[in-house]
C-alpha cells in the first residue's frame, strides 16, 4: 500500500514470499474446490452483503471452510496491521497469507491482475484512493454490516471500495536533537542540516505526495496547487537540509533522519521505535491534511467468503474489532464519528491521538491527480 | 578448402565417415545457447520494443517514444550518463593501478589470489548491502559525518559509493591484459636504451589502451544498470533512468504507466547496445596483441 515502512526488501524476502506462495498453493489446493458452494449453497463470490448470503454465521462457516485468506501490502507496523492479522487468525482460525507487505497500491493491482484464477491472488486489498478510483472495475461490490456508519463521501456508492482508516500528515521529529518545531520555515535553518525526509518519492508514494501537499498548505498554498510545497522542498534541498535516504525506524534510530514527514499513525513514538519523551509530532494548525486508504475485495478472490469476513472484521465496532484495532495503532477509523456517538469507541486510544486543530482538508480526486502530474514534471528538477 | 583437399586423398574413407554422422547440421550444437539467449534476451527486448509503441489502452502510438525527447525524461538519461561516466572513469583508473600492482607479484602468490577472490566477491557487492555498509562505516551512523551531506549529492556522492563495486570489477577484467604484457618487450626496450616513460608511451600504453578503454566501457554499462544501491540511498528523488522505470511501474499516486517504463527501458537497451558494441570492437583490437 504504502511505501517501505519495513526496510527488508530484496532477495531474502522474495525467497520467503515464494515459500509462502507455495504454502498457500498447497493449502488452497486442498479446500478451494468446494469453497464457492459451501454452507447452504450460497455463492459468496457474488454476495453483496452478509445478510444477502444468508447471514453472518453462514459467512463465518463458509470462510472457515475456505480456511485461508490472502492479504497483500500490509506491513505489520503500519496502522497496527500486525496485531489485526493475528486477531483475525485467532478469532476465526483462518490462516492469513501476508503477501509482499512492502508493495505499493499499484503493485497490489498488478498482483491480482497476474494471479487471478490461481489460489495465489490477493483476496482483499488496501489501496490509496487514486488506485481505488482507477481500478474500481476489479473490485466486488460489498456492503459491510456497519455500512451506514461510513460517511457517504467516504465510500463508492455500491461498495466496490470503502475508506477504512486514515490520519493526518505530520512532522515527526527527535526533539532532543532539533528542539521544538513550531513552523515549517524553521526546517530551513542550519540546525536541520541533512535532517528532513519524506516517506518515499512523491511521484510514487501517496504518503510522500501528501507530505509535499501539507507543506504547500502550511505555507499559503491551496489544495488545488502543490507548487508552494515543491518550492519549499527545493529550498530545503538548496539549504542542504533535505535528506533523500529512505527513512525507516533504523535511520531514525541512528539519527540520520531526525525529522520525517509521514502520516501521524506512522509517526508515533512506538511505531518509529523512539521514546515518547523525545519523539514529538507536529501538525501545522493551518495545514491539517487528511488522507484515507480504502478496502476492496478482489472480484475474482480465490477465497470469497474469507475475504468478506475480513471486511466484516475490519469494519466491526467491537472492542476487539478492526475499527478499534486501527485506533490502537494511532490511525483514525472511518466509523469514528458514529462510534463516538454510540459509545463503542476505545476512549483512551481516541484520546491518545495527536490533537487536530483547524479545518481538515481532504484532497479530491482531481486535486490529487493535478498534484501528481505537477510532481511528475517538476519534482526531480526542483530537488536535484 | 586446401585442408579438405589434402585429407581427401582417400574418398572412400570420407564417405564412410559421412555415413556414420547423424543427419543434423553443426548448428544444432548452438541450440541450447540460442534458446537461452532467445528466451532471456531477445524475447524480453522484443516485448519492450512492441510495448514501447503502444499506449496504456493498447493502441499503436509514437507518443511514448516521443516522450524520450522531453526535458524531464532527458534529465534521467543525463543523470544515468553522469553516474555511469564518473563511477566508471574513477573505477577504471583506480582499478587499473591496483591491477598493475597485483600483476607485479608472483602469478600464484598469496596476495594475488587474495585480491582476485576479494575482487570477485566485491564486484557483486551492491544494493542495500552496500548502501548499509557505507552508512554504517563512513556515513552518518558513526556520527563523524552526520552533518556532512556530500555523500547524498548526485552525481559525486553516489559515484563514490558505486566505485566500491567498480574498482574490483576493473581488477578482474583488466588483470589479464596486464598479464599479457611480455617481460621481453620491456627488456627489449631497455636494451635499446628506452626509458620507463618511453616504454609506456610507445609500447605498454598503446598495447593496453584498447583493453583499458574496453574495460572502462564495461564498467560504464555496469554503472548504467546498477539500481538497488541508488534506490536505497536516494529514495525520494529520481536521478537515473532505472529509478524512473520503477516509478512508472509502481506509482500509487496515479502516474502508473507501463508503456512509459517500456519506452525508458528501450532507451536503456539502445544505450547499452551502443556501449557493448564499442566494448566488443575494442576487445577485438586488444586481443590481437595480448595473447
């Protein structure tokens, strides 16, 4: 989904992936033939809700019979996904194959396009909105039980994709090294030599694009134009303060990247492995830029019932359901407003979120597209 | 022809040999090689060429190819050239000096074996491992260079890191050429009153020049295609073509364009083809003398 939160890529993880895929093949080979017509004849691959397929208990039974779920691009330290996967496996006894945790949203699409028709295709996707809009036709429409608690502006009308969790763009920093940050212009001063990093290349990674856009908003630009942010990073580069290395918990630990632009749920002290007393998060009051990811079910999912049960689990408001688990990871679940009013939200986890002031901005589809095409033409020139 | 005429004094014997031979041509022996090259070189190149002239919708177009002329795309090729050029030039000079030093020792000496096996390993040393090793030993982790930013600079800082695998490769490919210099040539030059400078100027230099240039071109091609090192190091900025190919294939912000990746890859194929043709011509010339 998301870019390289975990640094381990390359041959080792590829080999592990191949092994995993083979295991998946073996596991799925045993049970997939009976999967689509199990549990009372419901064909879950076309079910658009749990009730239309005969109810949640039938869905659970069918999913258990499939026994396996393929997820993709879910780093374990991203929005608490490591624990979410464990909780789902423990609750339903369904084995989760976590494919290519460091892949981008676009690579998720490539994976299902190449593997559809085999037991190795990802069943469920967690993608950025640009990808969700572009590839809606590959997704199966499905409305989770809590469908009505998801604001209408945050879902595709038929449920091909539904926004799941999000956060605000933030600047995480080591206050022991650089002091307190109260404005982005501070980052241009000599104290921040080689210190400031984005989470990836903004022409490639959603988090990085939003990092540049946040700078744009903070410095007087608008969501319709990202050029102010690009100019800011150009100045940062000229001042020698921009650090192009891949920022990870280890570069933060070694001190190579003491200042990182990233989603607030990836910038918490626990995710970056720093002490909360020195790792601080700064969100400019005039630049509260929010961003959500979206859930989607692969139309040709090899485990259609498990895929739907996974969605039910992720959008469940229970104390041990996905919405509260995301909240524990510092991400804001899409049903937060409804959960706050019906009392199902974990109040201490909600209180621990970084405070948000000002009116949050969410990029529209065209604003995001414009920003991307501007970056395609100007980013490399501005910072090289 | 003359050879056949000479051995063909006994026509009956020739016929007998022909009969025993299986009715397949000599070219069948090349089949595995041709198959291998076809599958892993020609087929992918053909696919790239085919797709470079299409748009994402699958229709034939020249617009992808014409993007090669845009200033943004040109800057990636310029970046690739700078990085490969600097790292190969520096790697070639330093590697040649090292190779000369190694060649001065005895052929089966421990130093020589040590250097050769070391170079064999280090020439493959790249990617995240190299970036990490640099970061951990010389880079910011040690604290000494925490506030020095030159090692992030492009192309000089990155070239320095590339030299780590360019020098060992140079040692490997250039050592045989130096070994080919016959001691008798040196002695002959000295007997005729030639100084060391005159020996290198008129004998050693011209003899090694094609091999040196050829090896430099090989290093250049090596620098063009190296990818993982710079990706780990320059994660947020695209400087070179391989980085941009990757972005075209995995961008999640709406800039996904496989055909553009094919166009860029085609540009690289053409570049490397030119470089490797030069390499082949130069080594052919070098081989004339250094046997």
